[in-house]
C-alpha cells in the first residue's frame, strides 16, 4: 500500500500539481528583500523535493525541513518549525510562518513564531483565527506586513 501511495504521489506532485497563483512571485520577492526562507513541512522529503525541483524553487530556500528530519513528527507538534529555526540560526520570535491549516498555525505558534494565516482558495473550512494576521492569497503578502510582525521583537 505504501509503495502504491508513494507512486501516486510522484505522479501527482511530478505531473499534475500546480503552484498556487502568486506563490513564485511571493517567494522571489521575500528572498530578494533579504529574508532567509525556510520550508517546514509534515510531508515526506521525497514529495517536497519533487515539487521544489519541478518548479525550480530550491535555490530560494536556505533550509528545507520534512517530517523525515524530525523523526516523522508532524504538525501540530512544533518539531519541524523548531528544527528549521535552529538551522536558519534565527530566533523563533524573529520568524514569520505562513500557514494554511489550523494544525500548522498551532505548530508555528508553539515554536514561538508569528503566523500569517493563508487563505488559498481551497481551505475555507480551516479555522485560521489563531494566526496573527490572515491574508487572502499571495497578493496579501506584503513585505511591510512581515516587518511589522517581527519588528517589535528582539
């Protein structure tokens, strides 16, 4: 079953999935502004690598963390965010996570991070109310918002 599931994942992520509108532009903009980018995911490393390679996104990320890196522990546990923050050598209080699920928000908040809740057009049923700010799509992700979320911390 696991082999079949993984082969379907390769097909889905390698051939059928698409980036959310505005995601590439947001990643490029935040990176160009000098922010370090980390990716903290509960997904297996192989799935993450397929997407990052297929869409040529790997060069933008300073650190990529999968559940494989933290002993298979997924969100809402903060392990993936703690690991990513450590590898970036940035205090969690100086870090902003972008999350589209309640469990993801809980994970980042438990790690001590500020969180932008992200409405992506597919997650209207998710409770994002624990986020520090909620945006509708990547057009709502502005550099001044990121600065304001970390600007009052040391």
